[in-house]
C-alpha cells in the first residue's frame, strides 16, 4: 500500500511541477532544465548527504546502470521541456506519460515481473487514452 501512496504522490508532484515547467519552458526550455538540475543537486545533498555508502563500495553494475538511467532521464527531461516549449502541455505531457508503460514492459521482460489482467487492462486504457488525447492536436 505504501508504494501506491508514494506513486500517487509522485504523480501529483510531477504533474504540478510539469505545469510550472511549462511556464518556464515557454521562455526557454534549457533554462528549466538548468534550474531543475541545480535545485536537484542541492536537494539531494541536503536530503541524502551522508546516507549513501562510499561510491566505490557499490558494484560496477549498479554504477553503470545508474549512469545509464541518469543519461536517459536527462535526455527525456530535455525532450519534455523542449516539447513544452514547442507544443501544448495538454498534448506533450500526456504523450510523455506513456513512459511508465514502457518501464512496466521492460520490467516484465527483463525482471520477470508478472502483471495481472487488471494491470494489463489499465495499461491498455492509459495508452489508449493518451492516443485519444493526442488525436487532432
């Protein structure tokens, strides 16, 4: 249950944050990216400073996957902010929200996670909804 609550909290915070990102991205999408990263670094140091082991204590695989994740998230965020600069938030944001379906598919394939019929139906409905929202935009 805790995961569901945190997932909903993430969705609300991400949704509100992306609204404000649209306002800034209308001016300059790269400025928004810079602000997010600077504030992100400061918040990480404040919230998590001293809570991680020494960097070299982690297995190489963890560090490599972490670096890959960081590059992809940065590129995805840049694409989102540039999309917000070039298009309507009501189109760009729903399209970007297909990401969790991609994550779920990858988790099923590579992490051997199992989905219930209800979860599969939910993903199909979400992707269908995003497509409907994007038609004629």
